[in-house]
């Protein structure tokens, strides 16, 4: 849920405010925002988060500017480069198909026959 919510929000032009941290949700949120115009909305800690939130509340033009940048950057963003993703995924599948059978798979198959 969370990853898709952040990704879809950015795609729709909705800025995302997140806090960097050790939890997987923090890392994913920060990483997605890092590769978008929302990177200015990555707080280092809760105090930064509150500071940014207050700034946004007092300066709504900041969010409007980020929204416009998100929509404009959508076509160039590596997050949404479908052609690159498809080519990369195809490459991974070809490598997997051409890789020699792994020993562990053969061992498992041999054990199942017994």
C-alpha cells in the first residue's frame, strides 16, 4: 500500500512530505521523493517535518510550484520511464533464462526423486 500511495501521488502531481529514517517506509518514501521535485519535502527528523509543514501552510505557492514541477517532470523522471523499465525487465528475464541451472535446484530436484 504505502509504496503505491507515494508513487501514485507523485505521478498525480501531489507533493509528498516524508521523513528520512531507518524504517523501510521512510527509506522508500525518501527515495521516491529524492528522484522527483518533491525532494525538498524530505525532512531529516520530526523537527524538520514540522518546520516544512509550517512553511507550506504559510506559503501555499510552494506546494503549487512543486505540483507544477511534478507534472512537468513526469515524462523525464526515471520513476516513470516505462520504456526503460520494460527494456530492463526484458534484460533481466533473458539473463535468467540463459543462466545455467543452479546447483541448489538440481539438488532439490534429486532429493524430490528419492
